[in-house]
């Protein structure tokens, strides 16, 4: 007969269910599964929305059913908003500044492509004038940036 012991270690307060003890201690571990789920959802949201915030100029681009253009190794972005204001690489420029900057880009590399983004309400003459400035500066590769039309459902 052992003094101070009753059954299977219950005198020391130890032992759980398997040891035949009484009350269990509360589980103090943090369950990180919901945290990981929330973080993955946020990551997906940021990955999807990041490309949408790339251009800070508000344009209403014309739509086409053609695929996405291949990115040129080196390009300059030329944009015209609905009011006719001209932007080179997201910075507002005058026609004279535009000509100087495009000549500088042509001096760096003749293979530089001009990616022209014009609001669909901009008059055709303005777009042709910008193409002329780029061509005069020595940049003959001009790409027109458009938005893809939404996919049509069969039978529509």
C-alpha cells in the first residue's frame, strides 16, 4: 500500500482522460488555419488588382477582339486623354517636349516601340499628328493599345 496515491496518478493532479483524471486543462494553442485562409484570399485579391492599377491616367480605350500584344523589349508609352492632353510615360508633355523626348529615345535605340494609348473620343487628326511626331523623331514602330472585348456567349 502506497501512501498518498490513489489511482493512476490522480493525487498529483496529472493525467488526462487516458490516466483516469478529472478536469482537462484548456487547450491554449492558436489555430492558424483561418489566418492562413484569410492571407491567401488577400494575396489572390492583390495579385488580381495590381495590374489594374498600373496606369494612373483615366482613359476610355476602344475595344477589339484581338489578343494581347507582345510586349516589346523597350518601349515608351504615349497616351492621349479625352481632353486631348498628351502624356509620355504618364507625365504630361507639350508637343515640343514630346518631340525632344522621342528623339532622345530614338537616339538610345532605333528599335524602341511607341505604345500609343488614345481615348476613343480623341479626334483621328490628333492621333495622326502624334504618329507624325514619333516618326519624325526616328521611331517608326508604333503599337496601338486597346482593350479586349468581353467574351461573347455562344448563341448571342
